[in-house]
């Protein structure tokens, strides 16, 4: 009986061990069967991007889905691995780029400004994020923010700025830099993002007083030992020298394919015009007195002229090849601008500068401002005239509406605001409220003021066409350069 009992107990032990093993395997299989085949990333998880050799290239902690993470990895033929966030050593200390647990250098996958996620290597991560980095954007995801800054994320290649990837300059493919243009090398400037300043010129000479019409920016510069007119075409990313005469050509304006400027080649300033369509230069004025500061609209060129012993406003009609004296008052009239059949200028006949307007359609002159303070440098667009006004003890920007016959104060800050330009419902000007000249914009449609430039250098003489604002900056490194920003990207 005792022997039978021992056999029974031994059998139970063997079967119990088997049953326990069977239960354990059943649980394991059940758990594996319940696991999702495509897990979703959540904040706190680490998506490791690996190169074909399975070396970690980037750690991304995001709310992206597994498919989205796989898509990013596929852009460079990489694989990826989901892991706890702790396996990316810099996750807690520095949510940027650094090294993984094997001390492999890693970087960031970030939006490059054109909607494409690109890999940005970062060998020496800083201690804290700097969201102002040039090509790093937040977007709607929680990608690590790459914050090395412009000096590291970009480099200058053949005079233009392109993306710097793995220490080498790379064109911003697959997205073209300019609509309709194929990017094949580093000689093309990559797309400008909202609020980003794009540098147009980058030489040691000075470039001043830019103007813009359509895709063409013109300015004056002294790279050749005298002042010449140059042009940059935003559509083709090409720069063209317009004038080659050894005299000084300055104060340029542009309308359609016509560029006007004052020229010193004859021993006094004359007005000249360059036609881009025919590549021909034409002398507009031949009088031996000085003709200065031309402006152009359509076929009409205006300037101020000293032939009568005081400064008067004159006009030349390209369609009829006729010159007309606009003002006859013996006081000073200078700085004309023209829009349609209306010419505006500043006039000293009342003992201070006021704004006047001459209507070509009615041959009538109208005084626009009557305040005893100084109002000068008028600009006109449509039925709106803007100018700077000293009535409040500092220069402010004011506007006069010809349709409603009303004057409006645009700026109220106690610092100086100068050099207003207007296009449609946007007014741009330079402002000294921050201790240096910055570019500001006032939107008439929304009654809002926006600061455009943020730096310690002076940004000067802004102009605007559609959504593009152009100005000159400096001196930076001993010279002034032309810059722009595109509001349509905001």
C-alpha cells in the first residue's frame, strides 16, 4: 500500500509540472496574440532612426504614429526601432540631439521649411532648446527641436545659403527653391520661411536703397569703385549689373521693365532710363542743371529739377517724348512720387514742408497737409498718401485718404518712425523704438502693427510689393546688404 501511494504521488508531481508548463505556454501565446502588430508611438516613447548598418542616427520622441515614423525612416532608406525614452540618454536633460546609449552621434529629423522632414546631424548638442533656429520648426508634432542655430545648420556655398547636411552643402530637393525651378546644386537659395530674413546680396561693397516691382529688386552699390545700379530676379535667382558707366548712378526706381536713376556721367545729375525688354539705356534729361530723385509710373517719369534756380517738379512722358514742368511756385518742391495721374511732393512755400499733390487729369494742385510742423517724403498708392510728420515732437507716420479727405495717424510710439512706403493696405517703415532701426508694418485692413525685423543691426528704407518687403541692413561686417522677407509664407 505504501509503495502504491508513492507511485501515485510521483505521478501527480510529474503531471503537475506538465500542467504548469502547459498553462504558462498558453498564457504566453495568448499575450503574444493580443499584442498589436503596428504599435503607435506616444509621448515618452523613443523612435530610433537607424541607418542600413543599424547604427542609431536619430532619436525622436513624438506623438507620431508608427506608420509616420516608418515613413520618416524610409526617406533615407533607414530602419527604425521603438524603445523606451530612457534609451535616448539626452531625453531628460536636453530634448534635442546628442548620443545614444552606445555613444553613437545622433541628430534630428525636422521640417526643412518646405514640408519635407530632413535629417540634421548634431555632434555637439547645446544644453537647452533655442526655438529661433533658422530651419527648425515646431509644426504640430512634438519632434525634438534641433537648435544648433543658423551657423551650424546652414553654410555658405558659392555665395548662396543652402542646407548643410553631414558637413556638406546640399540643395533643398525634392522641393524646388523657386516655383517652376529645378534645384540641382548648392548655388540656389533655399525657400524662405515665415518671418525669416533672406539675404539678397553678400559682398563687401555697400548696397543701398532697394526698390521692388514684381520679381525684380534693384539697388545702388559701389563694388566697382563708383555707384552702379544692379538688379536681382527672384524668379531666376540671378543678379544683373544694369549700369556700366564710370559715373555715379543712384536713386533708382523700377516699374515693369523700366528702371530709372540719376546719373553723374555728364558732370551734373541727369535722369536716365534702362529698358529691360530691349536692354537699352536712354538719357531722359539734357538740361545742364541738376535733375534728381526720379520716380516712374507707367510711361511717366517725374523728378525734381534746379534749372529755374529753385527746385521744381518736372515730368517726362515716354509715350509722347515730351517734358512738362509741373510746379511753378518759387519755393522748393522735392521728392516727387507718382501713381496714375497723381503726383505728390513736399513743398516749402508755407515756411515749412507740407505735402502737395498735382492732378494731371485736371491740371490742378492741392495742398494735402496744413499742420505747421514738418510733413515730408510722401508716397502714394491708389487714393492713399503716406508721409512722416513731426507735429508730435517726433516723426510719426500719417496717412491721407483722397476719397474721404481724412488724415489718420498711423504710429503713436514716441520713438522716431521714418521712410514710409505703401502697397495696397500695407504700410512699412523704419522704427527706432528698440534702440536701433527695425522694420515695422501697419495693416490698414486689420489696424494692426507688426514688427518685421529682430536684430541689433540697423534695418533701413523698407519697400513693399505684394507680400514681399525689401530693405538694406548694416553695416554688418563693414558693409550694407539687401534683405527681404515674404509675408505670404506666414
